[in-house]
C-alpha cells in the first residue's frame, strides 16, 4: 500500500488516535479504582453493610 505524500499525516493520525485511546483507557482504569476505594470507605462508615 502506497500512501504517497500523505503517509506522514496518516501515520500521525493513527498514532494520535492510539495515544488518545490509551489515555481514555488509563483514565477509566484509574477512576474505577478510585470509585471502588470510595465505595469501600462508605461501606465501612455504615458498619460494613453491603
């Protein structure tokens, strides 16, 4: 496949999209951990009831 003069733009676009998707995945993973911690803290405050 030959993209000609557009190859740098296409490669850069794919790279940027991969970077954004990676950041979204990382942010979701970190937020999930924080939410689980907050939920565990709230459950402990209520006496351990689920």
